């Protein structure tokens, strides 16, 4: 589940222009949905993954 949250942002999802209308590229951030016996998650990650990708 954590990996799905980290991977919710594509590699090039952060806009490279200071004049961009948003700081993420449209369509590059994906909704994460999980329904399981322990918990349900339905969210859009708000921060890009770190430079190393995954801990």
C-alpha cells in the first residue's frame, strides 16, 4: 500500500516552470484506491516521492 502512495506521482510530475498554473503536471498524479479487510484508502497523494524514490 505504501508503494502505491509513493508511486502515485509519475517521475516527471513536478512542473519545471515557475510560471506553470500548478506545481504538478496535469494527469501525472494518480488517485490511489484500496479496499481491504483492514482499511480503505481513496486519496490523491499530495507530495511527490523523494529523490531516491522509495526508502
